[in-house]
């Protein structure tokens, strides 16, 4: 044993990520009829933006899981 204690942040962060995915899935199933009613040309940007937006909260969360800080330290 090297004396390194495992961090509780990683399992907690994984549970938060699963929660975010569940919220996203609920949101998508709630608004899918409105998106499905759009023309394919109008739906492409909606799907592209939604595909990018769900990743946005992950960067600070992954940073916190690794370092315990929400923001990268200023150098």
C-alpha cells in the first residue's frame, strides 16, 4: 500500500454525470415532439446545439473530480 487514499470525488462525480444524463434524457423526451415537427434543415442546428450544450457542465465537473477545485488555478 502506497499510503494514497482514494478520493470520494470520483464516484460522486460519476453519479452526478449519470444524473445529468438522466435530466438530459428526460428533457429530450419532453421536447422531442416539437423538435420532430421541425423540417430536417431546421432540426440539424437544434440537434447540433443540444449535442454541444450537454457537454458544457462536464468540464468543471471533471476538473473538480480530479483536483477538488471547480476552476483551473490561475498561473
